[in-house]
C-alpha cells in the first residue's frame, strides 16, 4: 500500500517540496495530506508523483513542475517561457502602487512583463489604472494574457491589460505618456556563474541576462523612459544586489530627480527609481 505518509518518508526531496508535488498530483489541500495521510493512493498518482520528484531532483523548478507560483497574493501560471516570479519583486509592485495612489486613472507601463506578474499585480490592486505590458517574447505575452484573463476582473474600470510585443519601447506609440514605468529587466552579467546553477538553468536566459555587464538593458530603459513619461512621472527598476549605486548614477545622469533606492525584506537595495520633472 502506497500512502502519503509512505511517500513523505521515502522521498529524498525536502518535505515541503514533497508536499507541494503531492498537493499538485492529488488535487488535495495541505490539510488533506495530514488527515488522509494513510489512505491508499491510486497507482497512476504514485507514478506521476515519482516522475515529478525525479525531475525536481534533476533540478527543474517546483514552479514549472506544478505550473504555478504565488506572487503578491495571486497565483500565476508559470511556464519555461517566463521568469518565475520571486518574492523580492513584490517590492516593485508595492512601490508602484504607492506612486500611483491618488492619481485618477493612472497610466502604467511594465517593460519586459514576462508572466505579467508585475502588471497584473498593479492592475489587480489599482482597478482604475490603465496598464500596458510589453515583452519581446510572443510566448511570454501568451502566458501574460492567460494570467490577466484569469486574475483580473473583466469589469475593472481601467479596462483590460494592453499587451504589446516590443523590444522595450521600440513598438510603443510615441504619443503615449505614462505616470509610471516599471521594469524587472535582465540584470545578471553574462559570465555570472549563477546562470548555470539552480532554477536559473531552466528559465529563459533572455529574461535573466543582457549578455553584457548586467546593466545594458537598464541603460536602455533609463535612456528611453523619459520620452514616455508624463511630467512628474516616475521610473522604478529592479536590479541586482550590488547594482544600486550604478543605477542611481544612471538615473541622475539622465536627469531624474529624487533618485533613491529601496530595500527588500532582506535589507538589500533591490529597486531604484526617480521622477521626471518638467
């Protein structure tokens, strides 16, 4: 007889990961893994769990194995075509919501939207915001569209997410102006050893590295963003743990004011930004 208890004892994975995979395979809630832990499981479910466990042992991310990841209280679809949303990126959404608070029908642009986590997070908690989500990957935009359709109220005052295939701002209507531009661009340097370790091995490389020094995409965004910001609008960027000073310098050189960095829950300067003044 194969039970949840037996699989938990036998699994070489951490107990939490084993439970997540079992919840996914069985369709059970976490409490059911406790209350039904001695129930005999169908063989097909055991086989499916063991296959997923082997893939996890080989390094595949849990989020890709189960197809979802929670972010900002919302459960997003995740595929190998998009970056897995991470807790530290929630800081960028928090800052975004703070910057547009009190603005009637603010216009927001998310550059490099991936799964749509940032754009959908903003749109979900600020229903009057008109949100554009841009990515150069058609596959990523397809995932973002499904997440928006699933997670956003169809009757929200700000309307549907506007999805656009574009290499940063290249395909945007030059007449557009936004009160806020946000981005979590690729900021890992091309020779960083982390790219060949852990979950990063299974995520789209183009979402992780600019194939340069880690600041190339950030430079591009900072240079072009002022053309699309309304007067008094702001730009906020997620970046690497050691890039804050460089990003602040780039923002200041481009003419942004009140430039500063904000720390994540680990105390790391994770997001930097500033305002465009007339």
